[in-house]
């Protein structure tokens, strides 16, 4: 069983050309895209050689979608592409200038926010620039963390149209429709149909996986991500952790399990030696369980220490169930 980083390797190769793009204000032109339509609060730069009064100016589109330019007048920019705004300015300048030479550049986007939250490396509000797929937006958010769950939820305002995904449903507010897709299938390009185009005001949520932990005398201690009907037994957990160390006290392992409705844990004895020999049945682990294998020489660790080891990341890698 490899760590989560290996699971994202295919996605990383697919996304190498996307790169990290700045959020919010950018210092250099962000270029133009025939599919990108301007909106309120976007900033454009205009260069007009024969019209110095509007040339080399950066203009923010107003909340009403309009810009005001000397000579050109009041012009609705929201809903137009950069090329369409450029053509409209040229058309209006023709009343005063022969063959106007005008260029319009998109400098900053604020009108097409997408919220990405949960178990991604850089959650927050991103700005779409042209057509972006789910994978591309997740890449802009730094990609999934190692402890990400196995599904991603996309929420879309009903006014933006239906989500083109099976199982799409109306949320409790009645404002959004929502759908879940397999995170790994999308990131590994195994389900291209789920890699839908993301629209402005979409909300993308990557939940943190439920975890079980294997600590103590195993070769590679760590956390195991559950979720999406993924389960693991005690022996499977030991196998995922690359087996027992030579100093493991396999007869006195234990599961530390949270008591329902409480912050305390109960201890369930586990004889891994008998399980491995087939003399007793395997045990199913539950979310938040800690499987602890003590050392045959050193003194056993206390409950608080074991919980700290599981909860502070000192357990090592995070593993995912295939």
C-alpha cells in the first residue's frame, strides 16, 4: 500500500502545465480568453495610440457592469469578452479617429469566484479565467491533501443551470444543486465525464477522510483514510503498515476506541499473534480507532501519549485503501 502522494501521481503529471496561478490581484496582464466574459469589479487596461485621454489606463468595471471613458462614453462591459469590448471602443472612436489602434487587456478578475474548501492544500476563493474544469480548479487550490476523503462535492446555484452529473440533488436551502463524484477517479483521469466545467459561484468541497491509526511496533506507522464505504481490519491495518517489527509484543496489542458520547477511550485487547495464526477471528476497525502494538522490552505507553502520537502527525504517512 502506497501513501496518498503516490495516488495523486497521475494527476500531478496531468496538471504540470496548469501551474499555480495567483488569486485576486495580479501584477501582470492575465491575458484574454474568448470564453471569458467580463463582470463587475474586473479590471481592464486600454491602450489607444490616437486617444491619449483613455490610453494606458486601468479601469475597474462598475457594479452595474459599465465603464465610463472620455470620448468613448458609457459602455457596458459586463457580459462581453475582452475582444468585444475592444471592438466596441474601436467602433466608437471611428467618429473621431481614422482606423483607431486599440488594445484591451484583462488585468484582474474578481467577477467569477469559485469557493474551494476542505482538505485541499490552499482552500479559499479562486477566480475563474476562461473555461476551467474541476481538476484544474482543484489544482489551483494546491490539490487534495493526503488526508482528503474519497469524494468531492460540487454545489451550483440553481440559476446557473443543472449540474451535469448523475445523482444531482437539491440542497436543503433550495438555492443550490449538489452532486458527489469520486475524487480519485477524477484526479487519476479514470472518469473524464465527472471532470465537469466549473462555473462562477460554484462551491467545491473536499471532506477530510475518517481515519484509523496504526502506531507502535509496526514498520511504517501511520494513518489509514477511510470513507466512501472503505473499511479495514486489524490485520489489514498491520499489513498496510508493512507488518510488525521484530520487537513487537503481538500478543498484547490493543485497540483504543472512543466511547460514544465521550472523549474517553476504552481499551480492547487484540492478540495479533493468534489472528495471524488463524486461531482467532480478525477485528473490524472503526473511525478514530488507534491500533497500538506495544514493544516487548520497553514500558507500555500511557493513553494520553498514544492519543498524542495519533493526533499530532508523528504517526508517519497517511495510507489510502485501493
